[in-house]
């Protein structure tokens, strides 16, 4: 990934949380680009290159997906399942980033092959610190396979 533009896919319906993630990544130059989706259906349309996202040049594969669980239209667990069941997409790391600490949600996420499960801290500074650490780990230190376009 060295020298390659880094693309993060953020699937988050809470605009305040999304803005914090995007700002943190921009401030620390963690990602070159963040594609933000407000619901699970539009995220799946992008990933599977349907409708307006059919052109691979305009819908490159993300290097990591940050996925909330509670989403409109298609739930986060269903998005996770679809990604991990797809031969084309399953190697993309999916980090669940949610407010839920419920054991059943954690278990369901890992059962469906989430790569990580993070609970959003309530405080601004804690959330910002977690985003810094997350960005450096998944986009700086971690090595991912190159995905075909």
C-alpha cells in the first residue's frame, strides 16, 4: 500500500460520528479519501458496483470498511455478511465501529467474520484518540492484499 492512495469506506448514519471520523483521518493524513455512506443499501450498491456505481474507475475498492451496526435500509450485520460471503470482497478488512457493547452484537459480528469490533467512546477526545489509533493500525501498520479492480 505504500505510495498508493488510501480509500476508507465509512458506513455511518450518524452525521456527528461520521464528521469526527472524516476530520480525524484528514487531519492526520491517514486516508487520502473517505467515501461516506448513510445506509447499508447504498454501501452494498457501491461495493457490488450496482447502478450509479457500475464504473470501476469511479468506485474503487476501499482499503478498509468502517461499519456501524444500526443502519437504515440494510443492517450493518447484513452488509458484513454480504462482504465476507463475496469472493471479490472478503479480503477487505471490516471494522465494526458502533455504540453497542451488547455481547450478542459482538458475537454476531465476529461470527460473520468482522476483522475488529470497536465500541465508540462517549467523549470527544476518547473517540478522536480511538480514530487516530485505528487509522494508524489498519492503514499504516497492517498489511492488506492488493485487491483487483
